[in-house]
C-alpha cells in the first residue's frame, strides 16, 4: 500500500462540473466519457484508499489538496491516553486560572486630546482605490466580497467586476468568494488596480508521484 504520494493535475479539465451527470462518488463527464470522483471533502486516507483501487483517477479537488504530500494519519490513541491527557490539561487550566486571578489589575488612561489628533491624522492618510477583479479566464467577477485586512471596511464588486474602496497605503485587501481561492493584495502607489482570482476547485486526470512505499 502507498504510504506517501503527491498528486497534481497538470492539465485541468474545462468542462462544466454542474452540467455533468451525478454518480455515487461524483459525476460522469459525457464529453470525456470518464467517471470523475469528487474528492473536495475527502481526507488524505480516503484519497489514498481510492488510489489503491484505481491508479488512473480523474477527480475534482480543492486547490489546497494538490501539489503536497499526502500521508496516512496515525492510528487513534487509546482511551486511557486520551483520558490522561484530559486530566493533565484540566489541571494545567486550573493553575493558569489561579495565576490569572492573582494578577494585579492595570488600568490605562488615554489622553483625549492626543487621541483626537491621532484620529484626525489617520483620516487624512486614507486614500481611494479603484479596481477591477477578474477570474482565471479574465472575465469580470461580480459580487465578490472585498475587505481591508484588520478593519471593518468592506465592499463588493459590481456587475463589471469593478470596485471602489478607501484605505491607507500599504493596507492589504482580502478578496473572498465561494469556489475561488482567497487573494490578499497589498495597496501601493497605484490607485487603479487589477486583481485576478483562481478557481478553488480543479478537475482533471490525476498525476501521482510515489514518495514512499510500504
């Protein structure tokens, strides 16, 4: 049985997953005449077991599942080891709680006038950025959520994939949408930006490299 393998899909399939015929383990592609197994929710163990049954796999994966080493997880620990670890963790938590209760309370006082100056300065540093968001085939992406990292500032792209957002130079924009890989983009001197997001799910013939046998 294979202990470690690396999987990749060098040539992703561009057939529409939603239009394929549902099967027990995934879907059937009428164009390629192949059964495509849906591994998007599978564990490393399940992927390895399926590979042991059939080395010529065509599957659908999350991008994060590819181009890494898959390893069979270790067997579960015995109930006595779990119970012992739980007791130790509980005793440790009790000691931490006691230490926390014994700490002196420290209060900080802010200078109101200085605080107002900092707020006024930060407002002046805010800049307006405009951009367009595209998918991997350079089509505009509509309704994608865009957020300024570590703030509550956010917006969405319009029908043409366009957006406008206010942030400081050097801030990081986070682009998130179901089915697409999350992208982080650092703002610089360019006020008009273009960003591309890639599909999170990849379908195609699997190429497997064995790294260790047992």
